[in-house]
C-alpha cells in the first residue's frame, strides 16, 4: 500500500511539474529577457590571483589568494573561428539548458565554433572522461569543463594540459591545479548565504531554535560538498540553535529528489522548519510537503534557480533560492577563452579564479531580478554545435 501511494504521488508530482512548466513557458520570455545580440551587461566579479592554497576549493582559494573586485565586460569578436569544446555532466534540467544557451549566444557574437557534449548524469564520470579524451584527441583550441567529480577529473585535465589544450573549469568546482583558470562561484558561500537567510528569517518570526534538513544533490560533486559545508558553517555560527536532522544525497533528477523529499516529509513530520536543496531538489520537495500539509510550516530554501524554482517562489511554495548564475558563468568563460586564444591576455595576467557575485531570489525582489543570469528564454532547445 505504501509503495502504491508513493508511486501515485510520484506520478501526480510529475504531472503537476509538467503543468507548471507549461504555464511558466508563457511567461518565461518576459522573465529572462536576455541582452539583445548577446551583449551582456558588465558582470560584477571577484578575481582571485595566485599564489593560492594548493588543491583548494573556490572558497579556500578566495581566502588564500589576492582578491581584486571588478567587473567582467563583453569581449570583441575573434579574428578566427577558434574551436571550443564544452563538457556538461548532463542536460536533464533547465539549469544546464541556460548554460547551453549562453554558450550558443556568445559563440554567435564572438564568431567562434563550439561543440557541446553532455554525460548521462553525476554517476557517469567514465562517460565524461571519454568525452574529454575525444576532445583532446581532436585538438580543440579550448575546453570548458563542468566536472562531474571534485577530484575524479584531475588526471584528464592534466592530460589536456600536456597535449596543449587549455581547460577552463566552469560551475562545478574541482581540485586540479592544471587548469588555465576557473569560472565558478564559491558553493561554500552559496550554502552559507542560503543558510544565513533562513536563520535571519527564523529570527524575524521569533524562533529561538530551528530543525533543518538538506537535499543537496549527488554525493561527491564539488558543488554539493561546498554547499553542505557552507550551510553547516552558518549553522555553527548561528545566534539561534540549529538542529541538522538529516542530509540525504542523491542524483539531481526529479524522480530521485521527489522520493527523497517524500521520505523527509514523512520521517520528520511535525519537526522540520526549513528544508534546503539544490535547484531541482527544492522544487521536487514542494509537492511532498504540500501533500503532507506542510507548505508554510516548512520553508524550502534552494541553492540555485530553475524555471520551476522561480514558479515555486512566485506562488509561495518555495521561500527563497540563491543562484550560482550559471549562464553568466558561461558568458564569462566563453569571452575569457576568446581573449586568451587571441593573445589579449598574457599568461602572467590570468587569474586563478573568476567569481561572479550572486543574489538570493525571494518574493521581495522578484520583479527586479535579472533571470537571464541563469535561465534560457522561453521555448529554447539545446544546440550542441555551432559554426560561424
């Protein structure tokens, strides 16, 4: 009986998600409103220059390196059609669709070629390593790598460097010191900021103690490690007591996250105050909490945004969500790649890491939020290659 009920709720959840996605599509063009012609506005960033702590996360790098606050501006078009490869962990959710859109948008503006290959998910490291080997063998001019593993991609990056193919790390953090540069956010900071928002929100309502749970995504991924550690750091620093009831890891697909959220809602019914989750995790948690009558009693806080997360905040089923500005990260990576290949940036001038600034989305800033920093326009579909 329990399995039947779980299957029923899963099917209902998928149907509701599809319905809301279709509803949101009618409004998404207005929400995203990408810059015409790909000429994005200057992006506030922090440049981190070496020396930095060896084999470090983005947060450790920022803490140990020389930090220069600045803005990243669009580059001039290339003088030749450089071949740029991009490797994604998957293309199963709108987050990576927004990243793909930014690559396509900038390839057209910069007049360069690109090829995108996506693995099957965060359990497909072998597949991503094979795709990396293929791009190295075909001597791409640059590879933009969103690694599946915090450490498992390191040998592949070293192989690329030895073959003369520079690699830019994008979005998912990794330890390799053989990268040309990193373009990412401090996922530690994202987790910390999301947790501190919840703590301050709890204080506003007069709570002296809160119970929380985390659905961070797949164990071992760099972004998951950072978000969990950042959240835990905020919990320890909190002026009110924070009880972490559970952390449940799992693939970022909707079906897996729905089941995890259902389990949390059942196990901790009547005890939970805040539920933190990755972009897909936060939306997948909404229906189980609604079915359990917990919306409003348990506040969902996301570590990133997708169209579903945006809709959840708009209708009040998700309280808040931070964003790693995935599309903007690829705008930066594409433009930096072209400037480096064109010789506009000397090797000694290359920063170790480029960190775009982020902002938490709530109902309070919904009407002014620049959704194009993460999302693709309405109706846009994946484009895996482009030649000028």
